[in-house]
C-alpha cells in the first residue's frame, strides 16, 4: 500500500470514517479510520460515576495508531512524524 506524502497541515485535515462504537456503564469507546493513510483514531470517554448515566462525562482520551506499527501515539504531531517515517522510509 502506497501512502501519500502530506504536509502537516494536510495531515491535520484528514477525514476519518466512523467504524465502531461500544457503550457501557463505564463509558464509551469509538474507533475512526482513514483507510487511505492507514490511520486509526481511538477515543475513550468514561462516565464520572460508572453506572450512573446522569453523572456526566470525564474528558476523553484520544490515541492514534498506524497500520503495521505497534506503537500508540497520544498526539497528532507524534503520529505525523511516525507516518512520514513510513512514507519516506526514514527514521526521525
């Protein structure tokens, strides 16, 4: 699979497609994918009080993944560096 070389600005504007969601007493997990670039975005939001649907939500935690890479990325900037390493076949 050939991935496109992108500027950071283009990379930040990539669209993600909804793929999966799971709700529970504890909170919700959602996965979004950009198939062209092989990027996964995982969002987890926990309830303030597990089991209490009226308690509200804590801040969400976002993680990013690249197909064929075992690392987990906490920011778009780190994800971009890893993505460009794969595209350009170089190490940062």
